C-alpha cells in the first residue's frame, strides 16, 4: 500500500517538474522576444540579479552639512537625547 502511494506521489512530482520546466522555457523565450523588441527602441531587459545588491543589516551613514566635522562618541561625552536631568 505504501509503495502505491509513493509511486503516485513520484509520478505527480514528475508531472509538476515537467510542467515547470516547460513554463521556464516559455518564459525565457518570451523574455528574449521582449528584449529583442525593446532593443529596437533603445531599451533592454535586465535580470534583477544583475543589479547591485541592496545593503541589508548595515547602518546608514548620518548625513552632515558641509564643513561640519565628524564627531566620534567618547567615554567622557555620551550622546544624550531629551531634557537634561536635574542635579541633586
């Protein structure tokens, strides 16, 4: 009984794989045709993988005005936000 189910599943996976490969071929052909038409008018289709990858997980640099020096935080001077506390 398990062998019959396994064969049925494998057959279904094979059919899905064949359909997917067929769709990939059609998609590639379509992109080639569109790219050929767009080249005639000065455009080109480019894969997303060919573009510059996005930066992820990195902090953005703080933009500063011209002539403003870079300030590195030190132990003596902490970056504070908000109102200063009252001294007791």
